[in-house]
C-alpha cells in the first residue's frame, strides 16, 4: 500500500474520531508509540480511547511513518 493512503486530513480525523490529528499525535507521543509494536498501538487506541479499529490503524501507521 502506498504511503499516501495513510495521509488523512484533520477534518477527516475529527469527523471519524471526534478529536484532531494533533490530539492523537499527543496521545501517541505520551504512549511512546514509536517504541512499541504497531498492533499494540492500535489496540491502545481502540481499547483505551474507543477509536474504531480502522481509524486506529490509520492513525498508528500515519504516525509511525511521520516519525521516520
């Protein structure tokens, strides 16, 4: 899958999760997501923050790609 697939607008994120992309970036920073397995990060967003699984995956993958 190409990298552009994981790029979403702030408006899309707010519409689907109720929170901004900046909010989720901060949540993932606080969770130390860059040092964890992506499946664990997805599970954290889904279970602790009630993010739908498809959006948890999108947010996680986009975040990890931005981190390099």
